[in-house]
């Protein structure tokens, strides 16, 4: 839901301003936002299952996100999750619309990493609780 609401708002505002945006553009942005955002969500769940403390887990997760953004932007730019979420890999610089090709390998790898982190957090919580 968090991935759909921002782009639904953009679609509605653009329609009211009589500057229609293609539904395929909105759907592509939603796909990129959800695929990349699930990694951040899964990472936060994993950190909160590993670290105890009310404020420790969010602070650590925030630090990991900032550190990963800086390191990936400096050395591994093609794997930068923030660039995937914003559509930087597939945006046409002349029209600022998404091109027809989406970075499917990045989307699939992001979803795979998110699933692995959620599975790891499930295992951690099961071992701790039972």
C-alpha cells in the first residue's frame, strides 16, 4: 500500500491539472517502488528481529540504509537500490519518462533479497520464541 499511494496521488493530481500521465508510467513506477521498497522493509524486519531495544533497531536500520546508499553509489552503482527505486536506470533523459525496458534483473534480485531477509528474520524469531 505504501508503494501505491504516492503514485496514485501523482496520477490524480496530474489528471486534475489536465496533464495526463500514462497509466503504464504509473504502473512502472509502482513496480519499481514496491520492488525496491520491499528490500528496505525486509531489512528493517531483519534488523528488528536481531537487535533488541525500542530505538536501537530503527537507528541501526537507518544507518545501514545510509551506509549502503553511499557505498553502492561510490563503487557498485549498477546495484544501487535507491537508483532502482527512483527509476534512474530506465529513465529517458529527454522526456523524463520511463523507457519501455525496465531493469528486470534488478527488480527480480531485489525481490529475491527481500524474500531471503524475511525468511532469515522468520527463522531468527522462531528460534528465539520457541
